[in-house]
C-alpha cells in the first residue's frame, strides 16, 4: 500500500509536498458578441504580458462551480448566472521561474448586473490585496499577447463561445 502520509504532512520541515505547484482552477468566459472578459496581467505584473479569463483556485472540498461563484463575488463583487461548463484544460507551465500544473475548469457565465458589460475596465482585488483589472478583448481578431491557459482560444472556437450575444 502506498505511503500517503507525505502528501498530508511533509516529513521534513519546509519540504514541499508532491502536489506543490499543482492546483485546480475555475475560470469564467463572459461574452459580449466577439468580446470576452479577461484579466490583464499587466495590472499585477508589468513584466509579464498575457490575458486570462477571470476566476481562481478551487479550494479542497469545494466544487469548481461553487469556486467560480465565490471568486467572482470576492474579486469583483459580481453575482453570476447561467453558468455552464464548456470544458476542461490541463496546463503545465513555468511562471516566474517556478513550475506550475493546473487543471482548469472552464465555464461560460453571465453577469446578473448588466453594467459589467458596459465597463471598459473592471477593477477588483485578489484575496491577498493585489489589484486585478479585467478588460474586454475581441477574440475574433488577432490578440496582442497570449491568452492562457494554452488551448483556451481553441476551446472557445470549438464550443462556439467566441461570438454569440451576452
């Protein structure tokens, strides 16, 4: 039988458990015609330029859809509706010199408050106080930087989520 105790309590002080850098995420696609809402990485790290749909980590024992609702409320004060899962992506990457591995649950959703669709820039705050800025980008046109996680644009195109109305 495998020794699972290391995953629960590291044997060495300061040792990283084997799942370190591995995390589940729940991200939302909010559409307005050919536009989708994305977080602009320049708001929190001007050295790195990329886009990523809003959302965040799924906590242990929490379902991804619950995490998405929680994250949108915590970060942007937004209530969401009509949530449906579009797909799942796996992302293995390096960010700021550290390896990462994410399982990404991608959902499509709508804002209850329609004013979010009229805003050019939506400002929010991460749990640790870091400022978040989300903007609308047209995914039917070439992008000026990557859209992460890898495979997101292809998933949107395959699911027809890169166009219909809000």
